[in-house]
C-alpha cells in the first residue's frame, strides 16, 4: 500500500510502500532445531511430512494476505514509523510459538483470528525496533523503561508498546475489538504479557502511543 504524501500526522515519505509479507515453511530450521526439540520434548510422535508443513504455511498465507497491506499500513500510520525492509519473511516451523527476529511462527494456530493477532503482534515488534527513524542497533529498552517504569520485568516493558499499538489496530482499523479480548484470553497465564495488558488498560493506549510518537519525533529532529 503506497503512502502518497508526507504529513505531520504520519511522517511517511511520498511513495512509501509497505513491505510484502512472505510466509513459508522453514524446512532447514525444522531439520536443524524442530527435530531435536521433538526428540527431547515430544511423546514419541514423529514430525509431520514436508508436504504437510508446506500446507500449513500455505494456509497461513491464505489467511494473512487479504489483510496484510491494511494491517501494515495501519501500523505505520499508528506509529508514524516506516519499516526498514521491503520484505518481511515469516518462517513456519514446528515446536516454535512466535518471535520476531528472525520472524518464526509455529504450526499450532488453528484459526485465522489467532494467526492474525499473533503475526500482527510480531510485525509490530519488528516495526518498533527496525525502522527508518531509529539507527540500527538503537537500544530501545532504556527508553521504554524510562517511559513505563524501571521496576517492570523486561517482558512486560517490551510488550506495553506492542499491546497499545495492536489495541488501536484491532479496535480502530480492523474494527475487531474481539481480537483484543482473544489476545488477553490467550496470554492470561503469562504474567508479563498479562501485566502489559493491565498497564495499557490503566494508562490508555492513546497516551502510550503518543509517548512513542513524541520520542520518535525527537529522533527525526536529531537527524534533520
């Protein structure tokens, strides 16, 4: 999705295009890591075949692609940031859940809603930490601790901005507040994630996003 102008509200360069998202089965990762994890933690059931995991990746891709441009453009609009890369590769492999660097997701997501909420979450991590406003290898944690609290655990601090952004995405852009409810349900047994949601609800997602945008504006001013 192209951004055709640059404004004070979104800070996007004219002609900016959101990245393509490519979802594929990571067979090398599976051979190197998933096999070992299955041998150590599995119940003796062998991994599925190459073809079966390719089918999972293709299903994920079919769920994601109709929403991809809308979601990525919304994330850029919400944050005022632009992705550094023009392609985001998403690797699918068994015995993983989800993480953003490299971007890997597991084979456990049974519904489009779960896939959308998890992949939007991970792509938000990517946009926050790898964008054209901040220098590569910028140390974000001290900045977020200053904003949200030095006493909070690492996993809580790094998920406060993510949860604030995806709440605005789900509620205002996708018109799916039920995805916020679903995400809270899925992380109810994960104390740092639950605490991050509690912080967002207590302080307001708009106020948190305003803090993030204000800091990003100072970084742009430093570069200008």
